[in-house]
């Protein structure tokens, strides 16, 4: 029995740390890449080119941690996750991160400059790998907010209004900043040059909520 309880504990600890580790890693990777501007360029662009293996590994490792944490959530004895759908959505986000690491995005926003320049005449035609990368992002940027709203609803019904408000706020902020990210890369002149910033806000809101959720479940497990 103690062994059975140890596994979700370690898995949930991974869920707490996954987001900060992911953000810290891509921040360091971006700082080391010549020509990369974190305010302008997408996180996924760091996976392009030969040095991109670092960001690809970052995607995959983070995805594995979230998949493991999802199993830990599902086994949480006190069910402080509030909704049975939450572990499934967290696992789907983890799978999406793994897919994001396996399938590299097409260059966007002018980074990497050499690759973008070489493919300038075909940049309007996305590659198959780029399409798969974009599909992999759906369970991340749509699944996490849905998980937050599901958790908020269950928490509100249980009169846990603090967690409910935090979950709703995180979900709205993640979706809203991701919409601004899309608009910035979609040609909006007012938002141009700040797409990377908006994406980082979105990631911080969503992954921060997953860390808080994992910590909440970890504490209840004890």
C-alpha cells in the first residue's frame, strides 16, 4: 500500500514542476539563440533548425510529466481535482506537448531567418509536419481552459469559491492572451511584434494553473 501511494505522489510532484521547468527551459534556450526575440517570436520556433532539438526535448519531457501527473490526479483518493474530466484533459495536453516536440512547426514571424528566407516563396503552403504541430496545440490551448472551467464549476458547487474564481480567471486569461497571440501573427498592425509576449502570458496562465492543480491534489493526497 505505501508503494501504491508513492507513485501518484511523485507523479503529482512532476505536475507541479512541469510548467516552471518548461518555461525556464525555453527562456534559456531562446536567450542562447541568435536573432530570437522572445517578445516577437513564438516558443515553437525554437524547435526549428539543428539547435531546435533542445526545445523539442523540452516539449516531450514536459508532455511526459503532464501525462504522468494526469494519472496521479485520477488516482487522487480525495478527488480534490473536482471533476473527473480534468485528468483526461490534462493527459491530452501532455500528449499535445509530446506531439509538438515530435512535429516541428513551420517558421513563423521571421524566425529562424535563414530557413524563413529559403522558403519565402512557399511560406503560404504549410508543411504536413507544421500542420500536425498546429493540431497538437489544440489540446493544450483549448483543453487546459476547458479543464479549468470544469474544475471551477465543480468547485463552485462545493462552495469552494476561491478555487473556482482562480480557475475561471486562469482559463479566461489563457484564452484571451492566446487570441491576441493569433491576432499578432495574423497581421494585426497594432499587435505586431508582440505575439511572443502574448503566447508566453497564455502559457504562464495555463501551465501555472496546472501546477496549482497538481499541488492541490498533492496536498489532499497526504
